[in-house]
């Protein structure tokens, strides 16, 4: 199965791009599912039809669905939810309040990963297109396997073994005092089974022959900066970005003086998008005169984006940015084919690393692991500029 994740800052048009990509894939004969995991769903509005948790056919070879976190919770976490609710009710909370509080913050984000894994395992579709949450939420998902793994291996598994062993001995004394039972094996097993699914999905997300992220951005300063930060974090978790879509560019046909300054700014930022993401391909999409709602409008967007191309292809296979950790030492590796080291100038300001090559400059927004460090040397090796970082020396 080919997995394509569309992400970007809220409001940049990623849902429309995801829907148009689905149309083209279906047109080429791929069984395609476009799945919205954004809590603020707009995929149904984009297709201009009702969508729900279960995939609904939009046209031949194309299905759409919007994740219902509550349904996923009941199917994957029901036993744990009921136990937490029982504990809260024993503490005096009303039934409805206990039910609501039993849904832990961030669970909808985790369920989107589980839903992806299920579709991957079932292999009903050739292409799975994820209309994901805005970049901040989407990037938090990428850290889940690593963070969850640490807790599960070092804390949860030992606690689980002790709990199961002691439950028959402690339960007769515990329940009359506390007013609720100790967790049974089903409740104790659920979190680890959940983690195993997420860990297995990590292998899919980091396989750049199967999974790609496509960043949707606008030619605006704040949006570009968030997109660059997203690219850095994706690289940190070894998730490949194979395409950037620069959306809502004011066409040359618009000559009203009101838009002149805006067009000039967009021209500058368009150049920055191409320079800062190079050599990842960039597709440009104009600002349309109508909303991207309904299949007719999406058809026009599809033609602009892909024409006769196959969107399921991997547009770019090289990893352009890598963060490597070795014995608590970090290095940032930037793909710069054909560039000599003596042509490269480096400077750092805040969480940005500025790379200047002749008249070209690339601004990298650093992941948190590197933002507090200082560059301590660089070398060119196998077309990668490898920059070492160290803790700043204090006086």
C-alpha cells in the first residue's frame, strides 16, 4: 500500500490537495481512500457530500472517511475507558462527567495512528491518503512510538507483571476500601497491545518507498517558517518528504493595484520556498476565484497539480535532511549535491541555521534537540554537508 500524508499549517488548503490527489489516483485505477484525521474535519465539505467513520464511495475507485475518535476509542480502548470511568465514579463524579474524563487528552491523535495501521494491515486499498491534523499536532504523532516505547519497556511492563500477580491477593481487601476493583488482565493488556500497533506502524512511516509526507504551504512568511520546521522534525523522525505544494499564488492575470504589494511579496516568498526546500520538487497552485468545494472544483485543482502524472509515485527519494545522534553528540546532515565545502557559510540565529552558498541562502528551522546547541564544525561527505553541534561554552 502507498501511504501519502498531507500536512501543513491550518488553513493552507491541505484538505483540497488531499481530495484532488485522491481523484487523480482513482482516475488511474488505484483503489484509493482519503482519510481525514483532523479533529476539525473538512473533507466532507471538500467533496460536498456526507462522510463518516466508515469509508463511503465518492466515485469509482475512490472512498472518503472522517475519523470518529469516540468510535475508535470504544473499539480499541473500551475496557480501559470503562475502568477509568468506574474509578472516577467511585470518587464521587457523576456518570456523564466520569465518561467524559475517561477520554484522556490526545487520544484522538493516537487513534489516527491505529486507524492508519488497520487500513495498512487490511490492504483493501492501493493508496491511502491521510488528510492529517495541522503540522503541530501531526508532528507530535511521530514522537509517540519512541516516547511510548521508553515508558512501556522501562515502566509499564514490570508494573503490569506485578499487578497481574498480586491482583488475586489484594483484590478482596482493596475493593471494600477503595470502592472499585483493581484493573483486570484485559485492562492491563490494552495499553501494551496499543503500543505494539503504534511501534509496528513506525516501520511503515519510516519506509520512504511506501510512505511520503507532502507539505502544503502558502507563500507567506509565517507559513513557510512552520513548513520548514515541519520538514526538520519529519527528518528527525526519519519520515521522508517527497513534495512541497505552494498553494494560493495570485495569478498574473490579476492586475488590480490592490493586489500589487501582495503579489510582490508572494514573488519573494515563492523564491524562498524553492531555495529552502531544494532539491525537493515544488508544485505551485494558483489562488482560484471560487472555493474548492465539490468534485467539479477539485477536478480543476487535480489537473493543475498533476495533469498526466501519477500522484502515487515517489517524487523525491533522497533524504534531504538528517539528524544523527552518536554518544550524545548531534550532527545535522544537509543534502547539497555538487557543492564544495569552501563555498558554504554557516551562521545561527535563535532556532534558525542559515546556510549561504554564493548568492543563495537556505534557512533551516532547527528541531528542539539542536536549537540550544552551537555549530562546532562541518565537512562535505557523499554530497551531504555534515554539521556537528555542541553545547555552548559559558564564561
